[in-house]
C-alpha cells in the first residue's frame, strides 16, 4: 500500500524499537520513569516553557489545554478549519462546556484585527471570550506555515485583551525545519503549546504539552481524571527521544517529496488546483470532469493508494517517513488514471 493518508501512518523504526528495549523504566505517575522525565525536560526547553508532560495524543493535549484555560460557558476563538473543530469529536463542548467562535482565516491563519473583532465585550448576556487557539502548521490549508511576525502579533492581540493562548503544534517541527526558525520563537507569546511524535517523527504513540509549572500541574490533574496517566511510559518515550535525535532534520526530505508531488499533480487533467506546498501536506482540488473526492479515493484504493478526503472535491496527501519517490510515482499514476 502506498499510504499518503497521513503522516500518522508511520511505523516505528528498528532503532526506535531497540531504544525501547534498552530503556530504564519506572512509574511515570510518580515521576519515576527516566526516559519520560528526559523527554519532557527536552521538549520544555525546545518550547521555551517551564515544564511539560507526556500525553497519549495531540487531541488530549488540545483538550486538556482548553479545559485548563477556560471555564464552562467560555468561548474559544480559532479558525474554522482548526483541528479542535474538525477532528476532536466535539471535545471542547463535551469535556469543557465551551463554545467555539470559528473565523475564516486566510490559509488557516488569522490577523490581529480578526482576533480583536471576535472578542466579545463583557456582558451578562454573552459568553466570555477566553482563549485563542492557533495551529502551526495549518493542516487543512495544506501545511501552511504561519509567518513568525503574524503568529506573534495574533497571540499578542489576544493577550492584550486578557485571553489565554494555546498553540496546536502537531507539525510545529515541520515549520522549524522548513524555515530554520526555532520552535521556541514560534511559541513565544503562547501560554501552552505541544508537539506531536506520531506524525513526521514516526513514533507510535505520544505528544508532549508544555506550559508554566502551574499549568502543567493543572494539566496533570486532568490527565489522571481522563485516564491518560500511565505507568512505564519509557517504552514509548524512549522512541520519542530517538526520534528527536534522528528524525527531525529528515523532515526536509518529506517537504521535498511533497513539493515534487504538488508539481506533478498540477499537470494532471484530473486536478484543477493544488494549494501551495510548504511542508509535507499536499491538498488538491479535483477537476469538474473528474470523480468527486470520495469516488476518487475509492478508485485510488483499488490501485493500492490511500489519500484523505477533506472536501467534496478535495483530497489531502501527506508525505512521511514510510513513503518515498516510488510511492509518489504510484500516487501520480493512480490519480492520472482517474475516470
């Protein structure tokens, strides 16, 4: 199978599995698991945060951050295509009792003026604007990278109005590798942020959420309450440490392959438009005469190619550790044969 469905489809490498075999283990719930403590300290330093905690998934990172920063009845400002809206099963409402204020951003990004306009005046008749969530990179905008100045300005506009700020950094390291800008620079101005290990870094489980010591203490309470506290997590975090050492720089290979795919797709009759490719995500709109997205995905599966349907006529393809030029050839051939 030529799997472009997501960069979450990677399998841990042999080096990762060997790192897990050799890892010293303890109980993370009692701060006694050495690889987990090391990973959290490393990621906190990368993010420029005081502390961090290991969680099973990025969705849990987002949902815990929302719960810590808000109270039931508050309102969260984000883009309409944010992961917390389209892929977290209504978690903000179900778990934190908050309302969403989605804004149509340009390529998944907001401006300070949009944030300022979205903040409600204090009133007994309206929810309290309490949290801004941004996403770096912007997934459904084709892995678009927020310019540093814009991201910082948006966070500052929210903070100036008394809002908390949270950065969904699922592919934050992709932005760092593509631009050379350190993760801590992107995170500056945000009260919490996280990075994923199950996407381009190739790990089977895990994300790390950072913030102040007080934030992390509150996040730990919710981690336990929601069933995310684990025991010998070193078998997982040892793989994450291995990925930090060996898989960050190679994200550039994913970006290069994605750019090549974007260029080749643009020349196919079945494709009407390809969004600009900045990192490892390629989003393409199908031409009017081509099948719709669901039928196209079905036909591609018959040719052992998987992609994601992200709109009635829109497909997403993601490059990662387990696909290469031969897989890209199979993808282009399969899309070229759509009919």
